[in-house]
DNA sequence: ACGATAAGCTTCGCGATTGT
DNA sequence: ACAATCGCGAAGCTTATCGT
C-alpha cells in the first residue's frame, strides 16, 4: 500500500491517534502496559495500536531489561524521523531552507532580521489566539495556562514551573516544531526559536527575559528555558 | 542446564459498523 | 439481507531473562 495511505489509515483510528498524541506529549518511552492502563484498553489492543504506529515509523521500539527476570518489556517512543502529510504536495521545509540560507548570505544583518521577525511572529501567534484578553487582569498562573494552550496549537508541549520567590518561570519543550531544520543548522534555528518563544511570552509579560538552559540538539531530552519576569 | 518468572505474540470468537 | 471488516478481549502459547 502507498505509504501515505498507510499513515492515514493508522491515524484514522481515534484511539491510535490519541495514543500517538499521548506519547508525543509525554516525551518518554511507554510500554504496552502503560498504554493499556492509561487508555483503559486490553494490553493486546494497546500492543496492536503501538505496533501499527511503529509500522509507519511514527514510533520506534526497543526492549528493556527489567533486571527482575522474565521477558524484557518493549518500550515505544517517538521516531526521530519526521512524517509529513500535505495535500496537495507542498514543500515548506524546502522553502524554509531557501529563506534561511538567503538570510544567512546577508550576514549579521540577515541574522538580526531573522531573529526580530521570529520574535514578532511569536508575539503575533499568541495574540492571534488570545489577543482579545487584557493580560493586566490575570495572575501569572493564568498567563502560564494561556501560554501552554497557545503552544499546544503549534505542536509544542511545554511543561511550566513558576518559582514565585525567584520571579522566574522555568519551562521545557519535549517536541520542537523546528527540529528538522534545527538539525541542519542548530545555532541559528534554536536561537530563532528562542526569540519566537520570547515573543510569545512578551505578549503577556512586558519585561520578560528568556534564557536557554538546555538544548535537545546537544543531546538533552528536552529544550529548557528560564524566564525572568 | 533448568525452572521460575514476566511479558509479548497468536488465535479465536463476539459484536458493531460499513459496504454491496 | 448478507458479507466483509474492524476493534476488542480472553486464553493459551512462546520467548527472553534471571537465579540457582
């Protein structure tokens, strides 16, 4: 069967799609038992769903020795390989590469423009979703909730932690929407992503300063940031 | 080497849904 | 109305690892 058809077929099942989203958000390997418990389904069914997702390379699996004896359990996690579906066919990834390379040709000026545009788009992205609200009237916790919802819309699943006495928000991203491009040019793309995120946050927190703490391109499980309010 | 253990795999049947 | 397909659960089988 055509690979595209296979993917649509696999994701057409709502349980399977939910499992895929669950694994994406969790950003941790899951076992058949985990899925069975979380979705209240029989382990056989969970296994079937997971193996179908693996079949189309949305997930990959490996075995885990328990150290307790017994057959090792199988752990499923997100595939590093990106799966794209576009109808009709479009190649925005190629367009992004062309645009990025063109900007880099312009040197420092191009780089600065890239970052300021990223910032602008981050801010606009947030305002597009929640622009009608006045941030003045809301608590930090409520603002964080908005940020989280806004990030969900564009495929990021951040975990926020607000440390009140330090006036600081820590957060980590398990899924980078720019990962594909970041692999080719981590320095530029990750910085751009930082500016984009800062733009999003600046829509809510007027004086926020964002700093990258960990980067998944350097082998960390997530990208994490520290934002001083 | 072998038994115990734990987990995955296979097969079958049931019921619901969809297609002809 | 009937056939085909699919999701699901149960049961039994197989496989891989550990401890003795």
